[in-house]
C-alpha cells in the first residue's frame, strides 16, 4: 500500500521553494523519493542542502514568475534534469494588503499575474510535456480565500478563487491524458506571507481563536496532502481543492 505514495524516480518542479510552504512541499516530495527542481527569484540554498541531504538530485532555476516570460524555460530546465517532468507544484505567490478603495492597478496586476496568469501558462507548458509522456500531476496552491472573501486582500481573493476554477477547468481537459490537476488550500500558516497578520495584536488572536486545531499551521503540515496529490495514490482524484486548515472551514 505505501508504495502508492512512493515518488522514487519522479522529478518534481516546485515554484517559490526557497522558504515557507514551497520549501515544506519540496522537502516532503524529496522525502518521498522525488528529485526536485525549484524555480524562483531568490536562491534556494537552504532547500538545496536539505534535499541533497535526503539523497535526491536538486536544481535551482532563477525565474521571476510575475510575468509569463520564463515559464517555458523553467519547464525545459526541469525536464532536462532527468529527461522527464512528473510533478508540478504551483506554489509561488504574493499578497498585497490594502483597503479595496485604495488598491492601485500595479498591485492588482502583480498579484493576478503572479498568482494566476503564470500558474496557467506554466501548467500549460508542463501539460504539453506530460501529455506526451504518459501523464503527470499538477498541484496548485490555493487558499482559504478560494472559498472566502478575506479582509483587505481583494486581488489575492480574486486570484485564489480563480485558482479553484482553473484547477477544475484544467482537470476536466487533461484527466483523459493521465494528468491530475488538483489544489491544496492551506489555512493560516506561519510563513512570510502571514507575518503582518501574526504581528497584528488584534488579528492574530482572532485568527487563532477561530482555528479548531488551536494553532497556526507549519509548512510540514502540508506534507501528507502534497505527497498524496503528487503520487499514484491520487490517480483517480481530479479537480479537488483540498483544505489543510486545522478545521477553519468546518467552523
Ligand atoms: N502562509 C499562509 O498562511 C498561506 C495560506 C494560503 C495560501 N498560501 C499560499 O502559499 C503559497 C506560498 O506562500 P508562503 O506562505 O510560503 O509565503 P512566502 O514565504 O512569502 O513564500 C512565497 C514564495 O513565492 C516566491 N515568489 C513570490 N513572488 C515570486 C515571483 N514573482 N517569482 C518567483 N517566485 C516568487 C517567493 O520567493 P521570493 O519572494 O524570494 O521571490 C517565495 O518563495 C502562496 O501561493 C500563498 O499565496 C499561503
């Protein structure tokens, strides 16, 4: 049974994996056996050291995913590591907080371009390869704001709600080609993305009090869901958005 979750011989691309949830996911996939390619703006030296310590191959590709310009080269570099690309985790993302009446167009575009547009075109480039090589797994990182509106983050909520729709749209089209497209919706996790919330003396206790599990998530809390959606164990799972949120949405 456990062999269903074994990723030995697979190559996984994780975007934005120098820190936070992407790093946690990259380490989980490596622990399950996958070689790891990361793509992002910043060097991922800490991730590299931990992946290599697990005995896996590692490649760090410099790419600014606020535009779609690098996506084909990122996929080509990932394929080049082992001659195949089996898993893509679209994790890189940004959040910009402001009252909706004050949001400017540059911030709106930055969030939508990074969190949504690049995810689609990177997935498209990966799917062209996967479809020609027997299939693969695409895992998008959604959010509680794929289901809820959030506070002072209209572009982020729009981008993550669109990720839920995109996940279903791509799953419908690509399931027949052996490509599973699914998403994980993390709850409130302790990363750079939520530093402002955790430093807010009003919002932090209010958020914590609403989490049934009684604590913020840590990147390792996504390990099981990420390995599941990246492995043969999820071969008949298509188009789901799986919350990993300490029970937040059940409240
Ligand atoms: N933390 C949470 O509670 C939470 C909840 C739900 C969903 N999420 C989502 O989880 C994902 C990871 O976020 P996180 O919490 O781990 O936040 P984080 O620590 O800020 O990490 C974000 C990652 O995305 C990368 N990134 C940002 N802009 C990029 C760009 N233009 N090109 C390439 N890489 C870029 C960052 O690297 P650089 O900035 O160094 O380029 C970093 O590696 C995001 O999609 C986020 O929306 C987070």
